[in-house]
């Protein structure tokens, strides 16, 4: 009987550790993404781009549960050196486009690599790190709660055995 209880305790302990470490690793990764996006923002030049079209995102051209495709705006802008660049946003939207054809949008780009430019918006720059940190935080909290429950159960078991 004692062996079954020890095995159950071990599983619970492993579960809590996996959730805590996964949560911490994902929080660290989201912090890395956030810092790299902020560094990009600080180093980038700004231009005004024009949305030329919205195209179906690659790998997303099958209907989802809402029977909608994800569309990303295609933006054309001119760098400070006069080079015309066309880029596709990394953030997609449903059938109700965030940007219509002809809309002007602020663009951030690095002069050395303007093709990797981004729309200057919350979703483009820091949306993913915040969403990832939120999910990671849930994993970490579940792991901490599981550890707390494990320790409380272990203490209660020791107290009942000592009587």
C-alpha cells in the first residue's frame, strides 16, 4: 500500500515540475521575443506603406472552424534610399480585413534588410509575446498549485502517520 502512495506522489511531483519548467521556459521565450521585437523597433527606420491587397496566408488556406481563411495585408513602401519594397505581414486576419486596399500604414524596417519590415502595430510587434506569456503563465501557475497541493498532502499524510 505504501508503494502505491509513493508512486502516486512521484507522478504528482513530476507533473508539477513539468508544468512549472515548461511554463518558465515559455515565459523566458516570450521575454526573448519581446526584447528582440523592442530592439527591432528601436533600430528600425519608419516609412508609410500602402496596402496593395490582402492575400490568403500560406499554410492557412484551408477553412477553419468558422469556415474562414486568414488573410495578411501586402504592403508596398519606399525606403529612405528610394528602394520600393513589398512585404507580407506576419499577422493574419479573418474575412473582415484589418486593412483595406489603399490604406496607409506605418511600417518599421531595418535599412540593411527592408524586406523583413513590419507594420507598426501592437499585434505585429508585441502581440505574440504577450499571448505566449499568458499561456505560459497558466502552465506555471498550474505547476505551482500542483506543487503546493503535493506538499500539503505530504504534510497531512506525515501528520496522520505520526499520531
